[in-house]
C-alpha cells in the first residue's frame, strides 16, 4: 500500500507499548511460576532446598524494583516502600527458619505483612475516594477494579490475621479456621484477578483506539512578575494495576467543602485544587509593562512517579 509509511507512525507506538506490556507481564508470570515450583519442592522435601533458595525469584524481583525506585527514582515513594516491606518480610522469615534466630518471632513477620497490606488498602481507598470527589477520572473498568482490589486486600488482611493467629475468637464461637482459610484464599485471588482483567481490557481498547500514544495535555500557564509559570492542571498518570488514570484538580467550591468536612491540610495535600488565575497585585498600577515570554522548556514530574518529561 502506498500509505503504509504514514500508517507506520501509528503502528510503531502501538507495537512498542504492546511489546512492553506483554514482556513485563510474561516475565512476572514466569517468576511466579518458578517460585511455585520451588515452593512445592520446599513443602514436599524441606531438607532438599532452603527457604532462602525458595525465595530466589522474589529476591530478584524485589531488589530490581527497589533499585528502580531508589537509584533510578522512576516510581513513587509508596511503591518503593511496598517492595522494601516485602523484602523485609522475606528476610525475617529466612533468618527465623533457616538460621534459627530466636529473637525474631512470627508476630514480627505478620506485623510487617499487615502493615504492607494496610498501605495497599490506603492507596486503593485514596484512588476510589478521589474518583468520588472528582479528582481522579476513573473509567468504569478501573472503578470496578478498584473496588475488587479493595475487597481483595481487606480479605487478605483477615486471611493473614487468621493464619498468624492474631485474631482469637471467643470460646462460644466454634469455627473451623482451616476451612475458612481454604475458602478465603481462592476468593482473594479471584477478586484481584478479575480486577486486573478489567484493567487489561480497558488498556487493550485504549491501545487500539489511540494507537499506543500517550495523550499530550498542555500545561496551564499563569502570568507572574518574573514571567509565565505552569500551574496545577489536569493530566494523565500511570498507576500500577490501574493503567493510565486521568486526574483534574478540584474546583474551589469542592475543595472548601472537603476542607470543612475533613482535615483541611490533609485534603489539600492529597487532592490539590485549582490555583487562582488572578494577576498578582504588583501588576496593577504600572505605567509600562513588557510582556514576558514563556520559557523554552518546562520540566513536569508525574504525581505517581515516572521520569521527568520535558514539554
């Protein structure tokens, strides 16, 4: 076809994004598969392989993500903290089981895992509530996935608490905890898996519709004494397990209402509001004025991580 060289402009970004998504998903699935094989060997023959060797795939995964967040700084601080806590839980379990360090108790490992799940649940609540007040613009699939992820994380907290014997039931209540654990475990996996499928379906539809190219949203400018400066504006950010999420700062009425209902400082820090567009007072009363020119480059850093993008 004579127009193939023009269509290739759309095909290449789609191909690059699809390969990146497919390779990343394939590598993660392969790591989990290898871990399951090592774990089955560990459970069937404990003397054949140590717990540290069982964790080899996860050692590689966690160290890679921690290095990516600390050294490359290409992901949000909370995501790096999550991987650090996963690494800490694995390290504590290895020291307790393989090396027999009695100072480390099972309660220390359970507490680390519960704190990890609490952070994940807090992030999910932040996203879903941000959509309800109008800051995040989640699609139907992303909103449903957020609700399913939240249910899965809460059930996981309950599951870990039951397995670690953190929750002690009264003597009047007689339940088979082993049966409850067996029932809850596949429900947790099913809820998280179905939510991930919804997000994947939305991402695939977006790739076919937009050609795999990230949307370009111009920054809003405000005139100041030293020239033009960018202000908080709408945009798109990539969130793990959610894909591309649109966000827009809250209007002043919504921000004031939330500051009354909730903590004003917490609300303004978590959900930014639109900045005033009025000119500063020092512009008024001047007889001569030279229009400043916008800067040649402007660095913009995404809220949820990512490298700096020059616009």
